[in-house]
C-alpha cells in the first residue's frame, strides 16, 4: 500500500481591472491568501463581526498563464498515472470564475488550451517515450445535469442509442457508470476529436454572471492500461485520470436566474452542498460513514475523493470586492479539502488466464523432464544445464547433416536438447525458404494476380500466353512467375501486339477496362507512373518491416532462453549457498556473462522495436499515398470517359468556360476532383506556418473535423426542413 498524503489545493484568481487590493493580499511565498473586510457600522458599537481570514494553500496562481497552471497543477498527476496511480483533478468555484477555462480552455486557440487537452497531449507524448510497454488509452465523457446522467459522446455514429438509463454501479474494483460509452483511441488527434465532440454537446445557458455558464457537472476520464513487452505477461497496471469540471455555485439574486435556469441553479447548488458535506466528513478522522450517495456527483466520484488516487483541487475565485462573500466560501471549501488524505497505490492486476496457461505449461515441462530423467538415470553424460552457443551451433550442424542425409539419426540426450533440435529445424527451414525466394527473385519477376496495375504492365510487355495467363503461372496459385529479366522495360510492347485505337467518337463506347488501359497510357500516364512508384516504395517498406519483425522475434526468443538460463544459475547458486565478501554477493563468471548478455539483448530489442515503429509510420503514410493516387486515377478516368464517350458533343462547348452550363449542372465527381493538389499544398503549408509549431497540428486538425461535421449536419437539417416545406 502507498503512504497517506494530503490533497493538494490551488487557488487561481480571475484577472480583473477592478482588483480589491485593500481586501485581498497574497503571502510572499505565494502559498497564502489573506482576506480583510471592513466592519459594518450599521450593526452598532458592539460588533463581533469577523473581519480577517487567512488561508494556507499549496499555491496561489495570480495572473498565471495556462502553461504555468498545467505545470503546477496537473503535470505530476498525469505523469504518475502512467506508472499505475489514479489521479483526479477538480475545478471548483463561483460561476463565471474561470473553471471551464482552466479545465478545457479556449478550444479555438491552441495556446489557450486548458488542463484537459494538455493532459491528453502529455499522455501520448509519454507513451512514445516508453517503447517497452504496450499502452492502450480509452476515454469517456459524462455529464450530470439536474441529477440525471448523460453520455456526451453518445452522438457519435458508432454509439448506439441506450435503451436503459445510465446508472452508477459499485464493485470491488471501484465505481463505474453502467451504460457510459468508453472509446479506444490510439492517436492524439482522435482523442482531441472526442473531446471537442463532447464539448459541443454540453448544456450551457446565459445569465448576468456568465454569458456561457455551464449548467452541469462534467467528468472526462482517461483510462490507461500498460502491458510490459519485456517482463511478465501476467501482470499489468491500470489507472484512470478523472478531470472534473464542476458547475459554478450561484447566488440567485446576483445571477438573476429564472424559469429553467433557476431550476438548474437549484440542482447545482444542492449537489455542491452535498459535495461539501462529503468533504467535511472525509476530513474528520472520527467519522466512519461518508455520505457519498446523497447525490449523483458524490456517488460517481466516490473512489476519487479520498481514495487511492492523487487528488488536486483548483479553486477559481474572483478578485473583486463585489464577489468577496463567494470568494470566502470557495476558499473555505479549499481549506476543508486540504484536510482530506488519500493513499495513492499502484493498480496492479494479473491476467488469470495467462497465469493458468503458464503454470500448466511449466507443469507439463517438469513432468517431461522427470520422466526423461528417470529413464536415463544410467547415462552419466546426461546434463540439464542450459545450452551455450557452442552446443546450439553443434545441434544446428547435426540438423543440417540430417536433412542432407549424411547423418542417420540425432541422439536424444534430454528435454532441452529435444526442444533445441526442433527449434533449429525451424531456423533451417526459414533460411531455406528465404534462399528459395531470393533465387526465384534473381531469375524471375514475381507478380501478384490481384495487382491490377502490375498485370496491365506485364500484358503491355507481351509476357502472357494466348489464354491470358502469366508465363509460368502455376494452377490455383496467387502468384505467377514471369520469365522476363529485369533488363526488360515494362513500357516496351511486343512486336506481335498492335496498338488498339478507337475513333474519336465511336457510335458504341468501348468497355471501361479497355478504355482504362488506353487512359493509363495517354492522359493518365503521369498519375499511373506516380501510383506505381508509390506502390513500389510501399512494398519495400513492408518487406523491411517484415524482416525487422523476424529479427525482433528472434531476439525475444533469445531473451527468453537467456532469462531461463539465468534463473537456473540463480537457483543453483542458492542451493549451493551464498558467498559474500564485505557484504557484497559473489556470483560466478557464467552468471555474470548471462547478465551482460541479457542486458545487451534488451538494448538490441528496444533499438529494433524503435526501427519497427518508424517503419510502421512510414508504411501508413505510403499506404495513404497509394490510396490517394488510386482514387485520383479512377476519378480522372471517370471524368475522361464521360467527356470522351458519354457526354453529347453539343454539351462539350457548354462545359467550357463561358458556356451555358448553370451552377449545379456539373457532375459532383468533377467538382471533387478539382483542386486536390491545391488542397494538399494548403495542408502542408498550414503545418509549416502554424503559430504554435508542429505540436499543435493534431489539435487544429481535430477542431476542423468537428466543425466540418457539425456544419454538414446543420446543412442536412436545413435541407430536410426546406424539403418538408
């Protein structure tokens, strides 16, 4: 279990031109804030009214930038979350004091983004720095409005409508919301898109204190799950980060709320009052019962208030004299929160299914070793020590001689030797497959039957028989072997093949496959050339990635063998007794060499895995280019085919500039195909000149996608309404 620690409480003061300097003063250490009120002379001479208050906090943030707020408040909580510690960051305060700005920020500006988008960015940055772990990220967005639960991400197309209302459920693992959608996200841009989608669905209203007052409590949760790629597969760590944006407390007289807004304010103040009661109970060490179930807010945050997590409170206040009563109330809440203690602990879990499989495998192995040992007790040369490189090389030599026929049989010694024999069979088989493929590639050109572009090139080169099959193509296979050497130019046509030319405007249009071949050789030759080049680069990257994956698997097998040998040496040393010299453990040379070898293998594994990650990124980019070229080629062909064979001649003049075609008469696919190059150039230019640098690309891309989606939905709704009218 972890050590107990106090909740961290920070105060952020909203900037104002009318700051109450005589009433609000900060300590020199920026950790205290003093409030002074003048006595009300209307109460008479005898007046016991309190006029001075002093609050001790972790930090007072006055005129602080969004960068400073995040570095001070949230950075450590997010960093520890990737080590398995839960975290909760909560924004509390009067309505209009800047809670949503602190938590979410201004979504239209990357510089002014808040804690939530910065936390997402930090999570994905740290994942990139941990190649030894496979980390999955999931997010959810919950809204509590008028004591009802709502999923802010339910508007996504792949989230089906919920038949039953969401409920709060408790189990030994903690509190979770039944019916709340949780979304897997593997990229920073996808996470931003989910955040912006949820923000557009939040309920807001306007009153005298705030034009865009949030009328609900919102909880954005980031779920993390990390599996080690180098250590045991059975144990893994989980954690979650709750980012809570509370609705602001209101004085109905100041906010001027009426009707629906008045009802919302009543629910908000009631839930915040219950939250304060729960905090007071948590701060009292003598209290056994904590009233978490009084409202949905405290119930949903039960395991995040005083639980096993790192908790931070950001109290937002005004610095104006007119709001001093609400400021005092918020500071009292922050002081009570500092009395609450938490006990952060790493959330380690075990995969029961993997544990059972590993134990069964180990049990079967021990039984086999005992059986062989019993049968071979009379053979003095039997050994159960781990095999060294020389012994492995000898087994490899025996396997090769056995396959060549120069060795009649391989003597069986023990179980480890049998396993290594089978392993070397696999190694030799893999090497022979690579040699055969390399020999074939030196003599022939391998062509995928599903690769339309490659088959077209071979047909133009005259490398097909009368039936249209590739020369040397085996029946029922997906690949054929061409006999043309590499020096043969793909674009050179055989003399026996004649170029097919159609009249300018034939009475009957040619079939699209025939016209497509003509288009690729003439009008679409440049696009077709780029398509082939991109596909060649893609295939080369895939081959390199496959080779790197094989090397990584080989290194991983060697790591497993080395760890097994090292564990055996350790157990042997423990059986023989421990040797110490001046308090230091003494190990033999063989165990020391195994430790060094294991260290080098893990370093090589990390290096190869980083190369594989880079190659996968290149493959993804190359695949995008190939798909884009293919789409452009087909689109340009469709336009060319319609203009050449489908559109009547009298319409050709109308399509030209200055013609009689009215807006809306040009086919949509023609409009879509125009300006693609300009759009690509604009996208590249945008990434270079963004004021906040390349790190802001994901933020702005997600913002643009969400805006385009909602503009599209608004347009479709307008069209439907116009159609009904």
